[in-house]
């Protein structure tokens, strides 16, 4: 989105839907649409809109768009983290996939810590389980006046590929205390008692979320 705006590409303005989202009940959403439907771009729009580090660029990015002319009170009020599950390699056993998932998400959290280092009052320890690293990060965010918005892109990308090629590995990921189920249980719990305030998830199918 930032490249589109800065380099003057054509952008069809759909930013009024930000207002629609905020007016809906609940703070967690699963947005299921086919591939190449603009899901990732929409998440990127949300990322730039809510990012507290981009407050001084709001006018340039959104000023002439619908939401820029009538912004909501929540613009540039959040720490924003975006997880892209399409980066996770679906090959190997369920344990192999779980290790790569945790490595990938921990890497994103490390990038987040560098990006927001001027806003965070304490260090965060990277733990083997990404959900535990996230818990430590949320404890630090709780010491600030801001909350966290978590954006998850293609949540079912690698799981769908595992489902199609190795059913037993898929079941280990999503059932009982599987790593994917554990991750989302943690997110649900964090929304009850931490500064994790908004979650927006995209994918192509509700199947994986249903199985979880």
C-alpha cells in the first residue's frame, strides 16, 4: 500500500471499509476469500492505518482517501504485527513444521522489536515457542499507553498443503494439543487479559479454523 501511494500507482479506494470493521461487534475477524482477491493488500492497508509509528505520514498515505477525510479515533493508535503464514514450509513431519512455524513467527517478532524499539520500555526474550515470545512482548506493551493489533495473512496456507499431502501430519497440527491449535488458543487467551486488542485473519477456507 505504501509503495502504491508513494509511487502514484492507481489505488481503488476501499478504505471506507475500515470504518465498517470498527463498527462491527467483536474485535477478531476471519476474512475468507479466494486467492488473488486482494486480501494481503487489505491487511497492508490496515497495517499502515493503525501503525503508531506512521502517525506523521498519515496525511500522505490517507489524506485524499475516504478514511483520511473522515478518520476514526483509532488511526495510528496501535503497535501492529503481521504474520504471513505463506512463509512457512509445509514439508516434513508435524514436529518439523511446528519448528519452522515457531522460527518464522519469532523472526517476525524480532523484526517488530527492532521496528518499534523507540516505543518499547523493556527488552523481550525470544523463546522457543512463538506464542510464549508473544506473551512476553504483550507484557512489555502493557507498560505503554498503546495496544497490539495482530494481522494474520493466509492463516491456512501451509496447513492446506499439509492436509492435501499428509493427513496424519495435518491432524497432529490442528487437533488435541497440536502446535497450530495451541497457537490460536494462546491468541484467544491473550485477547481476554492482555493488550492484544484486535485480530484480523485472512485465508481461502474456513476448514482449518473449523478443525482447530
